[in-house]
C-alpha cells in the first residue's frame, strides 16, 4: 500500500491510499482492519456503510474485493489512526521468534508458545500476528494460514504474500496439509488406536437443532502411566477445539484442558507435575511448498514445561512404551 498526497481542500487531513499488487483480492473490510489497526471494527463498518470510505470515488460494500491500484479514500477522522496500535505498540515477542522453524519469501513457520493467542480480540489487546507485524517491516504482508488455540503450542504457518495465503487455504480445504500433534490424555485408555468421526457442534439454532461440521481425528497411544497417556494425534479436518472435543468424547480429555477436561484430574496434575494449561502440542506439519512444489516436513520441539511434566510422570511411575 502506497500513500499519495491528495489534491484539494481536504489534503490536510484525509488520506488516499492505493492497493498494492500483493493485497488485491482482499475484502474491503478486512483490508481496512489491517490499515486502521487502532479503530474498532464497528466504527470501520459504520464508515463504510455511511459512504465515508470511498473506492475510486464511489461507495462500496464491505465485501467488495479490492483490486491492485484501487484508490481508497480514508475520511479525516480515521486518518490519524492509520497503522497505529497502542501508544507504544504491542509488546515485543520473545527472542526465539527471531529463529523461526522455517522461513523463505513465501512462508513463515513458527513454534508458537502455549498461552499466546494468535490474534487479538475478546479482551486481548494484541496477539501473535499483531506483535509480529509490529516488530517486522511495516509494509510486509503477513497473514495467518490457520489458527491454534491459545493454550496449544507448536507449528503455526503464516503466509508472506497473498498468492501463498490463497494456496495454503486451498491446500487445507483439500486436506493436503498434514498436522501432527502430541497430547497428554487423562486416564489410561484400553485401546491403542482410535478414530473419532464426530461432527463439531458450536451453536443451537432457534428450532432446537444443532447442526455440526464434519470432523475426524486419529489417536495413537505411545506412552502409558498409571493415570494418563501420551498420544500422537492427527486430524483430517481443522475445526475449532476439534482435538479437545474429540478427546473428551472418548472419555480421556486433554490433560489441563479448562473447558472440556476433568477438573479434579487437572488440579492433581498441576500439584504433582506442575502442568499449567492444556498439554497439546502441534508437533509437525507436512505440506508441499505453494510456489516451488517441494515437499516440506517441519517439526517443533516440545516446550520445556511439557518435557518437565513428562519427566515428573516418569519419576512417579515407569512409563510403558506401546510401540
């Protein structure tokens, strides 16, 4: 996005910005959210609805797909908020984010720590994506290809240009990206492998029905203790809270899960082993590079805190390998 000086009497306040090649195809509202970071979304929608934001001199709906070279007029009251976050910007990220798991001109793959939200909202001033944008080049395109729950650590894929983002979304829809997880389950399952094919239901409609989205998860136990088990988990779909919901449906929720887990078990594991939050780690991702078509297999080491929990479990009773 390049800023041009507008002509006419409003030049002292209003701004005119042009859509860069790499931004073409985005919805107008999403494009504005990125440009007006400090402004509430509700206010941005009001500016669009009342015609105060104009594209090429005319009104546009929020869903308008911006084109390369489009000139977008930002009204005077919005101009001071361009690319501004909080007073001093988001808090800086830890040093290890300077050493990504993988990076090139198209992709950025990070090892997200547990406890860090991937984006702001719901009372969170700034998440990983906002803090990354603040710390990197101001004009760089950087978008999440997918999400991880706040409490989940591990591999997170970001796109560094629009074409890569679209290709990654298509690959995810076509199940061409394989994501592998490690999860600590409460209890000792009687099975070694299990597949859960159960729709994820998020909302109840006025008529009382609860439509859900298809979801499938595969669990394989790799270590057993007297009160819990470590499982390798792979998913064919990427629904919100999918693994946590499916693990709970098996009667063996993710250890430390505050929403779907066993509160008594969680308290005991926190006291005995120091577990704070869900023990769920996105350990690996396998994909074909969108531009070079080379296969990529990226792994994220288990967080030190999770390793410590496993060591304490080993100290309490000997783990049993299951092959």
